[in-house]
């Protein structure tokens, strides 16, 4: 797709956020742990979720849409443990099916997963966890093959609080009788949402600081569950209001999940008002807020998935800023594109140094990751003239149902079009 943004309009109004993509993906994967019907509500209509639904169908689940965002998922035919490569490669989170399929069927096989090109994406912690639970896992010709062997509960320490590895281990251990303990687990709200689903399905899960206890069950059953709000999309719209200037309220979000962002916006001098399920940001636009220091870290630290949007914001702050990325080592492709728009950014390893500029200049930029796409769109809101965002691989739609539409409803001048063949070819050379 191609977005054209004409900068200079302030944003006013309300946006309601959908369910979190990063919660919906593991929740969907967890449905293979039972043959019963699981009903998931508030499932966002984004590309990655559609891919995960297609993956579930490919291994034998029947997925029916009951209402917009509400899906009934149950086993439709005999389950199989080897989903098609073409689907798996589209989505990094497809790797979350390795353990659940193995624990249900005794075997599973997945090719190395795909996803956004934001850094080396190893799976060693997933494998370490599954092996500790008794799985035999080998890599054969670009595939990971898992066999159940003698499955047992275990104590597993994660060297790094990986979100995916924590979810993989939780789901697998939920079907292994006995108590599994993960120390140093990820503590993201999406991990806790998965814990809530697994508890409703019949597993025992207890969360304490630095440890997660999973009491596995012999079988798990169906239930109904509502996906938590998308904190990253909520944050994106708040940063949109902050950068463009205006008065934006994000509804149906959980302010508690956004603390790292909200306190940072407040520190920069923006007006932030928190309510029970909504947050309002009021801003005078570029130059009205100060620069600052942001370090992307595991939750409850500042989310890496808001780092690109924050870089767009800080590029038009008053004074200098420093952004350090500790989660994905090469998540800075958007810096080069922002620099093409006039941002003053210097990269040194995993740290970006910014000097705030008075304004950006519209030009053609390319997207290589969903959040970078959002960041460039936000930068376009304050750029002089037209910013043309070329998203050849539909990255933005992987995580946003209708980014352009929502910004347009808030008052942005933004047009979404399908990419023409010549534009696809024209940008490949870059
Ligand atoms: C999830 C999110 C993604 C977000 C990330 C960090 C989903 C679907 N995606 O991705 O949007 O950016 O959390 O908040 O929820 N790592 C290892 N070994 C492993 C696994 C991970 O070294 O086995 C490293 C990664 O290279 C990376 C870091 O851990 O440097 C974070 O990865 P992880 O927390 O696993 O992220 P994902 O679950 O892939």
C-alpha cells in the first residue's frame, strides 16, 4: 500500500483501540491445546491475526467468525503437527505453535519463522524451555522438528525475559501434569492475558515477581475470553496527537499498561490525562515539548514497539534526545528514512542521538517493519508538503486495522492507495 500524508494539520477527537495483536496471536495458538470450543472476543482484524487464523485452519482447527472480532475456534478434523511453510514464514509468532502442537500430538515441525526484519531473531530460549520439558528437538534442513519423548514439568531459567519463549513454555507446560516454574519470565500484559486464558481452560498459573508457576493439567477445556486492548496501537495514537498537536483521546485502553510511555510524555512537557479506560494528550505540536532520553527495554520498561514512533516525536522536540534500543539490536531502519525527511539523527551501535529540528520535509520513504511504518506516518503529519510512504509488503496492515482511516477521522490529511506496479519496481532498487 501507499500512504500520502500532507503535513500541518492538528488532530482532534477520539480513537477507540482494538484488541492487542500481540495478545491475540498467542491466545489463538493456545486453542490447539483443546478440542473444545474456545471463543475469543475483541480479536483485531489485522494481517498477522489473519495469518494465524489460516495457520490454525491448516492444522485442523475450525475457525468461525460469530461477529466482528469474535471467533469460535474448535477442532474441525484430525489435527496435524506440520503447518505449511508458506504460512509459517509469514509470521514470527507462528513459532508459538511448536510446543502446543507437540504436546497435543507428540510431534510438530516448523520451518524457521519469518516476521519483521528488525534484528536477529533467535529461538534458543524457546528450544531450551521445550527441551527442559522433555521435548526432543532437532533442526533438519531448515526445519525444527519436535518429538514429545517423556514430557515432564521442569524449572526453567530464562537468561532474557523473552515474550515468545515465556508464552511457548507456558502453553506447553499447561498440558504437562506437574508444576513448571519459569524464572525471569517476560511480564508483559500479553503474557498475563495468556495466563488468564490458560487458567480458564483448566491450568493452574501463579505469577509472582520474577517467577511464573504453571500447574499443568491432563486435558484442557473450552472457554470464552476477551483479548486485552492494544497498548502499542493506543501509544501510537497518543504519540500522533503529541507530534501533530491538538487534543486526542484514546478510548478503551488500559493506562496502566502504558505507564512507561505516559510518564515519558509527561516528562517531555506534554499534557497527559489518564482516566479509567482512556488517555488524553494535549499538545501544541513540534517544538512545544522537550527532548529526552528513552531506553527500550523489556516490560515494564519503555516498549521497543513504540521506539520508532517515539523517534519520530523526538525528531521535532526542543533540544537533543538519546534513544537506546536494548531489545532488537537493528531496529533503526526508520532512522535513515526520518533523516531523509530532515531529522537530525546520528546512530552509534544501538543508540540514536537526535537534535530536534523545527520541522520535517515531505518526501518518499519506505517501510520495512510495522512500527517503522507507523513512525513514518506520524512524521508525515508534521512534514512540509507530501510524505509518500511506500509499504510494499503491507507491513502496516500487519498491526493496524486502519491507521490511515483513524488518523483521517482525527483530522489528518492522509490518503491510502494501492501501490502501482511501477512504484513497486521503483522502490526495489533502494
Ligand atoms: C514480541 C512481540 C514483538 C516485540 C517483542 C519485544 C509478539 C507477537 N511480538 O516478540 O512485537 O517487539 O516481543 O517486546 O508478541 N531472544 C533470544 N532468544 C529467544 C527469543 C528471543 O535471544 O529464544 C531475544 C531476541 O533476539 C530479542 C529479544 O530476545 O533480542 C526479545 O525477543 P522476544 O521477547 O522473544 O520477542 P518476541 O516474542 O519475538
